[in-house]
C-alpha cells in the first residue's frame, strides 16, 4: 500500500473515530500568554491523540516522516480551529465594548 493510500486510510479512521482530541480550558482570549498556552495545549492534545494511531500506522509508511508530517498538519489544522474560536471571542468582546461606549455617549442634542 502506498503512503498516499495510507494517509487516506488514516484520515478515514480519524474521521470515524468517536473519541477526538479535546481541550477543556477556560482562558482570557485577550491575553497573549494565555492564548499561547492554549495553542501549546492544542499541540499536546493532538500528539496524545495521534499516539493511538502511531503503533498501527507509522511503521507501514515507506517513509515514516510522511506520518510525522501528517501529525504536524493535523496540529496546524487544530491550531487554526482554535485561533478561529479565539478570534470570534475577541470580536464578541470588541463588539460588546463598542456597544457599551455608544450607550455612554451623549445624545446629539446634548442630553445624556
């Protein structure tokens, strides 16, 4: 079986798996340090999840670095998903702050 076929087989197995890597963290989406920690935890969650597939798949590749690159790609996609959620949370916070500021501005006729 070619490496490309193995990638397709592994991808299908992951899609059908009911136990996916999860990150259960509460953090401030405006804190750059907290964001970086969550991104590292995302990497760790993916690495831990992929350990269950490693024994079954990695040795079957003619070039095991293809499997390693697959894991890195999975991590990058997971990070991208987390970054999207963070961006959505940041946008919600910005929208709320803007709405609060507009509520506090005086009316056009000078009243409050």
